[in-house]
């Protein structure tokens, strides 16, 4: 059996709604593109990151979104992995605020996910 690991293309969603966004993350990790995260993002620790209100779209940073959840105060978040190594966040992972109400938009400017021909396969093909 041969397994091909090539990505055919990427699809981009701008300002996705929460239901659509979670559906993609349940299938596979996706790339999240943050607007100008700045100094607070570099010092995230175990806190949930929120974009500054005055954030402008001059600089962007990409992270890998691998899941989602709620903290002990029932605040929703995305689980991300950053490219800054193990010293960032908690072992290279962190949380970004997740907006779950319709019409609120997202902390992410856009999300990108790979398109792989024939994936996901139907249960009949597995």
C-alpha cells in the first residue's frame, strides 16, 4: 500500500464562524493567521491571548491550530502550536481566545487548511 503525503492546494477562509472553524479543526490541524500579535503574544504563558483592540493588518503571524476547549472560567479558546519553540507559551503551545457568538468574528484574520486529493476518504474506502 502506498501512502502519498502531498498537499494539492490550500483553501483560505477569512473571518470564519465558530461552527465552520471547529469542523475543520476536528478533521485536521489548520493554519491560523493572527493580526499583528505584538509583545503580549510573546509573553503569553498559560493565559488566553486576545488581539489588541487597536491591532492593524500590517503584520501577520501564522500558528498551527490543533484543538479547542474551555478554561476553568468557561472561557472558550483555540489550542495552538507556535513556531517559537518550547520556551514560548507552555512547551511551545498556547491558547487564543475563541469567539463563539455569531457575528463576533475571529481572533484570526484567516485560516488555511490543506486540500489533499481523496482525503478524507469515505468509510467504504477505508
